[in-house]
């Protein structure tokens, strides 16, 4: 099973950096019982400031924020939460 999650990694008065992570897990059944494996892989960083929202992949290349919002449903709520607090800090 593959899912995406968000995690704030840096919060300041002027900006917020949100990590997008891919979480993949597998369950196996064998004659010896069940096994489980999982890993977390960083996918992108989203930088939110009062002026803009930008996203970069792990190589530093720009990523389409709208595409990330479609792929990672929790990102909208995360951006909205910090967007409101950044507005208050202005």
C-alpha cells in the first residue's frame, strides 16, 4: 500500500516548510507466518510564505504545486492552516 503524508519541518513567522513523504507498506503471508515491511521516502518540500507557495523535488527542481495538491489530499489543509497564521503575522 502506498500513501502520501505531510509533515511540517520548519515553522517561522515568515515561512513554513512542509515535507511530502511517500509511505509504502507491504504485508506477506508465508508458511512461516506473516511479515510486514515499510519505508518512508521524501518526495518534495513545499515552502509557504505570505507571497507564494512553491514546491521542490528532492533534487531541487520545481514541482507543480497543483499536481501535489491533487496527489496529496492532506496538503491543502496543511497549507490553509499555515496560510492563515502567516496572514496574522504580517
